[in-house]
C-alpha cells in the first residue's frame, strides 16, 4: 500500500489537520536519502546521511519587527532549498516527516 502524502501547501489539510508555522518559521520536507552509493553499494537505513536539501511546504506570517510590522520571507512554498545539516526540529505530521526551522537556517534557494 502506498504511503499517503500530505498536501504541499499550508492551506491543504493532512489527515484532517492543518499545518501553519508561526512567526519566521518554515516547514520543510527533507529530500530522501540516497539508497545507493556512486560505486553501486546499497546502504542500510542506519548508514544513510540525512540530506541538507528539501522543499518548503509551509511558511509562517513573518517575524515581528521593532516598528510592529512583519518581515517578508525570502523563500516561498514550493522552493527547493539548501539548509544547515542539523537545522530545525524533526517532527511527524500525519504519516510524513518534516523539519520545522527558522528562515535564517536556510542557506540557499536551488533553481
């Protein structure tokens, strides 16, 4: 049986729940780890490195600035991003695993 994936947008629901981060936080779906090395060896689950790349699934409403306005995000939903290896907090939402991190933990947008 195929695993059901949650929606790619913050407005979509997953398993009857809505996911909307607060402030300057971003929800990222991490890319899958490579199962095979360049030499053709298959890696067990415990030996795989967690990729530092993923797709932005949802963004918050921005950090509150000193003047009371909200900051604008550089990233948007659907952007492929490169982030710090140990950035964010892993969590499960429905059947899927995500990372919750601050926008400042994102290093680059991949085009």
